[in-house]
């Protein structure tokens, strides 16, 4: 047996790793993985949280603390701070703060100007429309992949239970709790589709529009139509009908996006005019 044969005979766990990562043997890419994907704990629509931040390295602590303050409106759009003021606010040195600000600028949450500090960025309706143009097709793609992949019985029960809860909250008129469950439902669809890169892209989009989302939660109408649409999407996924799941989810996202932008246009507060 030569070296190539010996390597091919090994299980994936036995194969050595190089500086570039695990060795890929011809044939590995052709063999589908049978294991079901595990759900990422953060989800594709995460709630901002400071849980665990105190145990993080300083640069990560600065990043998560600042991001939390921005998304929750504690540092509202237009806020201007010098780098030294940010460091003092967080109780950290300027080096980890500088690194955190670079990350937040890459995520389009702040504008950094050397020697002038930072400005928390406002969002125009055009900005939000562009975010929805990316976020919604990705969520539709996740539903299509999940329909193709198929649902396990426990996964179907979990999704159906979420829909039941959402319908109860609609009846009660608790739009805030309904909105939370809505985010969980959509996160579940994305998590179960098994594409981690898609999920990461959606998390970034979600963060960028989170402030707008929270601004209109209590202003949206009773979500009876959304409940019907969610139930139809779920049934298409459970039936393994990829085409129907794609069509229904695309319609749902298009209507939801138009409604959100309409409410934001009426409110206008906290969102910059296009231009």
C-alpha cells in the first residue's frame, strides 16, 4: 500500500492536519455528510446581549459592549465621541477600543474619523431598503434549502409549536412577544438549513437593521396575515416542496419589507433622509 492508498484508508479523524488545516482526500467532497446540522446558538436574528462579555478579552469586550449600546439605542444615531471618551465610557484602554471601532465601522454602525473620534451612523430609508434587498433573498434561500433537505419529526414539531404560540399571541394582541417568536421562527429556518455562511451573512444584515426593526414593533398591525403565511411556508417545507416554499417565502418577505418601509416612512424619526 503506497502513501496515497494509506491516506485514503484513514477515517477523517485519523488523517493528519497541516498548517493549512485538515487534509482533503480525493473523494471526500463527493461523499455527502449524513449528520444533521446543529443549530448555531446565536441564530440569524440575535437579540443584543451582554451575557458573557465580562469574561471576554478586552478587544472583544469593547466590541460587544459598544455594539450593544448602539443597537439598543443607548448611543443613538448622531452620537459623537472621541476615542478617549469611548475608552473612558467602557473602562478600557484605547488600543482594544480602537480595534473594536474598526470592526463596527466595517459593519456600517459607526463612522471613524482619525483625530475626530466616532459618529454613530444614522440610516436612511434607502439604506434599509438595500439591507432588506440582501436579507430577504437569503432567508428565502434558507427556506428552499430546508425544504430540499427535509424536516425531522422533532424539528417539525418545534416549528409547529412556535407557530401555535405566535397565533396565540396574535389573538392576545401581544405584538412584542409575537415579534420575538417571529424572530425565533425565522432563525430556526435558517439554522436548520445547514448553511453556516448564509447564517453569518444574515446575522450581519440583521444587526444593521435591528434599530429600525425595534422602532416599528409596536406600530405594525395585528399579524394575522403573517401567521397564515408562516403556516403555509411551514407546510410547504414539511412537504418537501422546494418551489412552493421559495414562492411563498418570497411573497411573505416582499410584503413584510414593504410594510416595514411604509411604517418607517410615516415615522421618519431617527432615520436620515435619503441623499
